C-alpha cells in the first residue's frame, strides 16, 4: 500500500464531502462534477504526465491501490485511454522523490476535463 494510494483515497472522500472543490473550469465558469477523477503525476523517461484515476470515489482503499498500480503501469506502457488524459477534476502532485521545501500550484487546473491544459 503506497502513501499515494492512501492520499488519493482520502482526497476522493474529501471531494465528495466538499463538492465545490471537485470542479472544472469552462468558458461559462466553474462547473461542479459528479464523479471524482483524480489526476496523478506519473514520471516518464521524457517528462511527467497526470492521467486521471476515474471515479475513484467509488473505490475502497485496497481498490484504490490496485487501480493506481494499474494506471501507472498502463501510463508507462503507453496504453492510456483518451478519457484518462482529458478528465481529471482534481490533480494530486507527487513530489516525494524530490527535495522540495515548498510547492505552489493553482487551486484548479485550467483545461481539466473540457479544454487542453495550458502551463
């Protein structure tokens, strides 16, 4: 059981309790989303990608860990589904392997779910 799986599980439960944080930005404004799709940072040889663990609010902790392992494996093998790349409603950064003293990121990701990401 990884720390990341535990964080995803806790985050999914929190997003159900606080749906105002489980949203996407559209040209018409913020739209709340029913399903919880948490983007997870996965390191690749040529960069970083954050595919979504879809509907993870429906998983128990053991299921979350298994789904995360599958998602990371398929990401590194280049076998993601398009929906997994275009659907995160919230993204969990993973900086555990770096000596990071502080981290700042936007409260929401422009482009999640409905538009291309802009960095």
